C-alpha cells in the first residue's frame, strides 16, 4: 500500500530544488582533541570527507541551506557527535574541538587503531542513533522529538541482516536489507540480496560501538546517513527488536533510515 503525504513530499521536493540552485561556499579548519588531531567524518550540508591527513585538517565545498547557513557535523570513535551552524562570513579556519563521549575507550581514530580494534564483528547490534543529512543542509536525527527509530543488525559469518523501523511525525515505515559482507577493516563491502548491487560502507568506529556512513547519490534528494550501533550479543541467535514486526520495504545496507523516511514522505511501492 502506498502512503501519500502531499505536504511533506512537496516540502522535501522543494528542499531538493533549493539544493540544486544554492550558492556554494567552502568551510575549512581542523578537528582536534586538545592539541591532538582527530580522524573524523566531517559533513557540511551533504558534502563530507575524513580529517585523516595526520593534522586533522578538512576543507569542504557545500551549498548554503534555505537559511543561507552551513550545518557542520563531525563524528569520530570515542567522541560525542559535533554540530555547529555557521554563517557565510565565518567559514575559514573553523576548528572543531571534539568532546569525549561518556564511554570513550580511545582518544582518536587512526588507521592503526581501527585495524586493531575488536576485529570480531560477529554478533547482533542495536541501533542507538541515526542522522540523515540532505544535500541542502536539512537533516533528520533520531534524537529529535518528532523522530524515533529502532533497529537491529546481525552479522553471522559473511552474512548480514539489517532491520529498521522509523517513526516520523507519527507515521511509521519499516525496511530491511540482507546479503553478504566482506570486512576490510576501515570499510565493509555489502552485496545486497534484494538489488544485487554492491555497496562500500566506510566504518568510522568498530567493536562494541559500530558507526557506519553512506552517501546516497542513486536517488533524489541526495543524502548522507550515519548510523550508530551498539553490540548487544556476540551470538547471531539474539532476539530481534519486537517493534520490527512489519517490514514493508526493501532497503540498501547502511541506507535504511533514508529509505524509511522516503517511504513515509512519498509512499512505498
């Protein structure tokens, strides 16, 4: 059954049109913890890069949003997510000072640390938080009052399943993905059973906390999705979340929140 919510769909369509005609600007700076550079995923209105050059430096060219501003985000292992809204006159030398999260085990991500951190990714994970950032700078986050999400991801051998339910403004959609996975340390390569497509998903953090990031360019509007998971069990036989009772659409690995939101806004075939 298709769900049609014309007002929301029209709003999202206008967002995508605004992104196409927006003024582009450049924001740059460094990501640090004290004096120490941090390797982080940095996003600005849908553009992204990793600050992993050894200095913590980043430079992004991105469109201004409908308010003429830039929403700057940073995600790194062991740190609380960072967000700051910037005006066009203050985009040079924007340094990001990361703050340790409550359960931080490490101070920074580096290629050496990430490769050595809990290589056993097998088990069942529960979704803690998702953030979907559209190219024009608008975003949805499961910590917003009108958004909630519940989900699980199970990795057993080289097989994975992902299940996610998103509620947006009282409307709910559930999506699922499954297939095979190859683990390359700093990224996963998913072969999706539903579409037969292959996806490369960068891994920002791995182990007890798993953070993945995907940039969607295959459908409009483009978006970046960051999913934060916590390992609940090393056994793939763990019970799935009870709310995942009605899977209504097939998603792609790492893009389930974006797909669920699209289902709510535009309807699912």
